[in-house]
């Protein structure tokens, strides 16, 4: 039986733990499969790329979670609603798009909350942020999106005042700021307004503690990085690929 082939498609993948985790899981499950990293300069040839490399499925990371959607044969209703795809199954010459980020976030974020009446500040409005927003809406949690390009549905970083921080007891970083190898950068918000009553969640998992999370530690806030989310979404991807 031929070895199944999977991988991660994105750009600048030096930060990724996906191959290490998923190859370990294939071994544990006794599945003859391999998982590789594919750093692509653009997404336009993803269909040919998938078939030329005999891929059985792949994950999608920044900056392609939204860009890949027009190239897929079909997309699940949930991923369409979210507006982003991070998992693709290749079956019968078709590329089928899913979103497992939402389950990974939901399973690791909700246990942190005292209740769903908190106000959440979501930093970033890209593909990963779409999954976060979907789960917040699902659980009727009030949130505000902060974007570098503010519009009618978002605010700009300059609008994040100390008062805004004090009103939003949960802050989620969905941007790549602080990700290895650029581990010394962080979203510009008034961190001095953070208190021990805050929760800071960073979707980044490499490094384990980003500057964003370190500001939370300094203020004795509850912090959570994205490693658990990575594992949860990876398990959901496995279930899709191996069903």
C-alpha cells in the first residue's frame, strides 16, 4: 500500500511544529503516512501542486487561509460561514476545504472563561481571526476586532485606549506578531492597563511565551498560547483525512 502524503502549505514555515506532531501521530496510529512543510511563494497553482505531489490532504496556514478558497472544488458550510479554510482533503480528483481551527480554538479557549458575558478584544482580522470570531459568535460572546486597516466592523490600533483595555477582560492575538523568528515584536496596545483580571490568549505557539503573553505574565493575568489549539486542530484534520 502506498504511503499517504500530507503537508502544510503556507509561507515562512520555520516556526511550524505541525510536521513533528503529525508524523509522531501517524507513527502512534500505525498509519503509513508522511507530513511535510511546503513553503509556496503563491497559491495560484495549488491544484497542480497538490496532484503533482500526490497529496492526500494538507493544512493551510498564513497567508493562504482565505486566498485558497476560490481554488477548491467544494467547501464545507462551516468553513464557508467562517470565511477561511485551514484543512483540505484530496479525494477523487477533488479538493475539499474544511476549517478545523474553529474546533481547536473552541476546545482550548472556553475552559478559560468564567462565563460568556466577558468582552473580548480580537487583535487581527485575517484567516485565523475568522475562526475565532465564528466561535465567539456561536457562544454569543461580545467582541471587538482590531485591525491595521479599520473599517465599519473594526477599530484601529490607535483607538485601543486604556479604557478599551479595561472594558475588554479577554484579549486574543490572532496576528503573527511575535512568531519565531521575529520573536521580539508584538501588537501595540496599552499593556499598562492590563490587570490580574485579564485573560490573554495568543494563537502563536512558537515561542512558547511571546512578548504579548509576557506582558500578561508581568501583570499576573491568565495566559494561554496556541499549542493546545494546534494539537486540537491537527487531531480534527487527522479525523477528516483518515475517515
